[in-house]
C-alpha cells in the first residue's frame, strides 16, 4: 500500500520540489450525484457510481497522484475488495466524518 504522502512529508526537500497532489473522490458528501461529474460520450450524462469507481481506478493506474481521498464505501470496494493499492505508491485516504465536510446548504437555504 502506498506511502507516497508520508514519504513527502518526511522529506521537506522533496515536498518543496513536488507538492502533495490528492484527488478528492468524495463529491457525494456535498454535491450529490452531480458531484460525480459528467461524461460526454457516448451521450452526455452524469456519471454513475460504477463509472466514478472506474475513474478512480484509472487515476490510481496512472500513478501521478500522491493520494486518493475516498468515501468509506468506495474505499471498502477499491482498497479492501479489489486490493487496488496493493502495488501502488499512491496513499489511500478515507473521509471518516463526511457529515462535517458538508458545506452546501440543503434545499438552497
């Protein structure tokens, strides 16, 4: 499992040359299904959860990220069931308190 973030935090010179890059893959906490983004092909639509999981897999396979911030449910699927991070340097991160991360007011209030 990846320790890239911890490696950078332990080496200030490395951190100075290469800031920590994390993809926040937990948009459902504030934006709902629209937070998963849109796909343009084959026809425009909001991403399904399955498509969003595939996007996360592709980002890890690309290897450019330092960390992937996920919901607990996505982490269970990707990290525990699929062992996605087993041979990756990317650090898996889980948001454990999604309630405190919600900043969008409900119902526009």
